[in-house]
């Protein structure tokens, strides 16, 4: 049975997941904003947990290093995460996995490799 949680508490779980990223890795994340949305955008699967919208660091060229570009965006979708979890403990873990998964895309790590690592 899905759990219920107010948006502020859910946002705090996302913040907690971001705080759990090692400093060495977090310092390499550049020009990225993390946003919480209630549901995935139209045209995406209803059970999508997160989405990376940007250009991975491994795919950028020298013209993109000077700044002046809109930030990459990581979306975390509250509704599907609440729907799939039966307890707050499970939700904390799924939010953590989702955040790590989407940040990994920022570094150019694909879904196959994330699956191998247990972050799919």
C-alpha cells in the first residue's frame, strides 16, 4: 500500500539524499539543479521515479565550459516514489537510489552500468 507524506517532508528526504553524496563527488557536480515534481511529464511513463535533463559531463565540449548555460536539471517524482513504497524506510532508500541514479547520468553513466551497480 502506498504511503502518504507531505511535500515538505519529501523534500527533506531529497535533501538528505543529496547530503549523503560524498564531498569528493558532490564537488564535481557542476551547474545542476534538483527539482521535486509531483508527477512525471506527459509522455513519460507514469512510474518514472527520476529524470536527468541535461548534457552529461562526458558529452560536453570546450564551448560549454565557459558558463552562461542553463543548468542541467534533475527531477525527482514524488507521486511514483510514494506509490511504490510501503514504508518510510523504503521511501528513504528509493529516494537515495533515485538521486544517485540521476546524478550518475550527469557524469555520463548509462542505465546498463547503473543496473550493474544496483542503482537502476
